C-alpha cells in the first residue's frame, strides 16, 4: 500500500529530518581563501574571527529575540566567546541549547574551518522568510556582508600598519 502525502507534509518531513542548516558556502570559502593568501593571514585566526562575527550577526538578526531558535546557537556562541543575550523561557532555552552544536576544525591543516549548527526544527522556516521580522533570513544576509566588511577592515588595518612602519623608518633615517 502506497502512502500519499501532500506537499506540506513532505516539506515538514524534510525539515524534521534536517538537523543542520546548510548554506551554500563555496563562493564564501573561495573569498576567504583569497583574502588569507592576499594578506598573508593566519588562516585559523581569520576563520575563527569570521565565525565570531557571523554568529554575532545570526543572533542579532534572529527574528525571535528570546527562546529556542536563538538558543540553538548557544553551543557555538559559547565556543567562540560570542556574548549570549539574556531572556527567554527556561524550557525553551534548554531545548534550543540541546539542538545546537559546534565543530572546531581550525587545526585541519590546509582547510581550517568551523561548523555552526542550529538544529531547531523551524530554523529553516525562519531563514527562508517565515518571519516578517527577518523576511530575508539571518544566515544568508549576514554571510553576504561578512567578507566585504572584513576585507575593507583588513585593508584599513594594513594601510595603517604600513603607514606606521614607514613613519618609523623615516624617523630613524633622519
């Protein structure tokens, strides 16, 4: 006997079976690798700092300021040292914490990376517009602006460092 399911039922089944939120990160990874090479950065440090900023953005853009969906980022936030906003119902917070995770692969030689996991079953719905407070999501919007912001900031710091070194050289040659 074949089971018949509606489109909504299939979507619910798919969302319920999905334990991590996966975002297409190929382009982001290429930009990060390019920046690491271009500025001769410590890869593990740079990836960790990007993950910190990304997670901070996810939590700030989360459409529900307290409760389970935000608490789903708790394990990763704690691992990266991201400040965790107070509030929410204790049972929702405990459930959300249990549904999140963090994987640290920063010492993986050639390709250091981290994995931020929010396994709250409705997080994909929030990401793809179910909430009017964040109709364009949290993760995709944060990641789009992340490397541009980091790149501009790095350029400013490197220019400042170069200028400071040049001033020291000029001072010693006088």
